[in-house]
C-alpha cells in the first residue's frame, strides 16, 4: 500500500509566518508538524510515501526527511503546481500509486488517542479489499468541515462539504484510505464552484458505489487541524502535557520504525546521539534500552 502526505498550499491563514516557511515544517512542541502525519502512515504499516509540496518549499522537506531511509521507509517528492483541491493529490501521484491502494493524510493534521493503530490497520485491510475509509470526529462547528451522516450502526449515509445545515456533527478529518484505482476515480471529479477537486466529491463517489465506510474517533481522542495560530498553540499545549505526563514522545518516527522492525538498533542510536542534548534524543535511548532484547530486522 502507498501513502501520500499532502503538504502543499500557501498557508495564508498563518501569514506573515508562512510567507517564508511552510507550516508543515514548523514545530508542534518538540518536532516538525509533518512528523505527525508521517507517523500516522508509518503506524498503518505503510513504507512507500510521497510528500506533495509546493516548488518553493520542497527543498526544506527534502533536507528534513531525506529519502526516508533513516526511518526505514522510502520517501518520494512531488510538486503541486497549484492548490486545486485535495483529490488532486491522487492525480499528481498516479504514477507513484500505480495499481496499489493508497492512504492520504493532510500535512497539518494531528491525531492522538487510544486504539488508533488498530483503526489504521483496520482501514488498511479494508482498502486492500476494495473499501474506502474516512475518519470522523465530533466538532462544535460542523459548518466549517466536510461532514459525514451516519446511522446507528456507523454506516455512512451521506457526505457533504461545509453544509449550512449539517446532518451531523461528525467532521471528516484529513485522513483517507482508498482501494486501488483511486487515481482513475479522482480524474472523474469535476471542479466545485470554488474551482477545486473536492475530496468530499470523491468520497461521495465511493459512497454511491457502496464502498465507503467510517472509523469514528471517539471519547478520549484528539484531532487537530493546525491551520490557524490558535489551533497550533492548542496542539502544542496538548502534546507538551501528554508527553510530560507519560514520559513518551508522541508521533516519533524513529521509535515507530524501530518497533516495526524497519531499522536496527545502531540506526536508532545514531539518531539518539544526534539529538542527545534534548528530551527527544533521550527518549530514543530509552526505546533502544527497553527493546534491547528484541530481534529486529535490519
């Protein structure tokens, strides 16, 4: 299965900060924002990942993430010439995706909660068997989001983009799993009134074909769409609080890779040594020590 991180756009809601830097490489507490969506794909067991960026910002992403080998994965890069809608990602990534199922996560979305890895693995398995999955989260202001209407058995009844009269308060978050053929489906999406290839339209196509399901992020789960200063500050505070309380680093690609068996102990320790002067590096040393008895693949 392939994975895409959509990290394009101009970040105008964060001007003047993002006039010089992409928001996805800005820090959310102790790590770059893009580490959070990257970790989501890695937790799902996805090793082949494409990062879609603007032409101006791509060098910084390459400098930060390189080819992904330090995380035991393969990262490719693609330029998004203009931000023409989320569904455009599957057209830009058509050659990369090939005939595989594909997950996409937005580069400014942060997820944290119990049982999340199992939900990701579940969505991946459904995608490999022909079903698309979307992730719902209850919000106070559903008019601002794409919305899913569901029945008592969590079946998706409808999806709608930023409705004036929402049929539910479940926002469709920026994480999507699709079966093979998603690029061809995306080509059938017609531009909306605002001239974009809407991901909600793509989801509706799968719904009408009977191939759309929902995963609901319930109580105790946190989701952030960090497109504004306030949401970034809220995410910073939450990550700091959780990490301080439990002594673990949330969304740590090196630790995920090591626990998945994608990198060996020497590679983990190399990263730990590089960052030994801060808590991130100290945590990597702890991961190596805690799992020293595990036999992991190189």
